[in-house]
C-alpha cells in the first residue's frame, strides 16, 4: 500500500466534520496563487471547477485534495499535512465564517518514503 502524500490533523478533521454536517460533501484545492491562494481551500464537492493542470493527491477525512501542478512542483517531495488555526483568511473557503482557516504544514519525505509514495493523478 503506497504512502499517502496528504493527511489531516485531528483538529482539522473536527472542523471538516462540522463543515460536512452543515454543507454536505466537501473538497479541497490548493492553487498556489497569490494571497490566500497558497492555502488549502475547502469547497462543496464539485463547487470549484478543476482544471487540466490540477492534480489529485489523495483524500483527507473523506474529502478529495487537489493541487495545481505548478504548486505541486514545490511540494512533490513533501508530505502535506492539513491543519487549522484561529484567524480569518481572505478567501472563499468554507471555514472562514467560523473564524478559522486551514493551512498546511509539510515535512520532506525520506528517500525510502519517496520510493513508496502514492503517485499523483490528473484531476478528472
């Protein structure tokens, strides 16, 4: 079984559950654009239109996690961990009205982990 590229903290999982209870199925996208575009954004599943350069990295707490290919170039050797902190971002992400914002933390994969990491897939 391959090593996952993306995971979620317990605190972020609790926020995802709150949002799912209120809104339904969710998805995450990280574009790498300016401002809050480099933060993972949470949307209703299918609300954000994925493009031909978006990649599927895996699921976090039952939600698909997608990243733009240009941004992935910076993170391709990292395990991406979605966390949550207090504070308001300036995006359309669903957690913003809660006074929270999702963020990522990363750590480099070891050479052994890179040999067994989940391959990325085109977002289809």
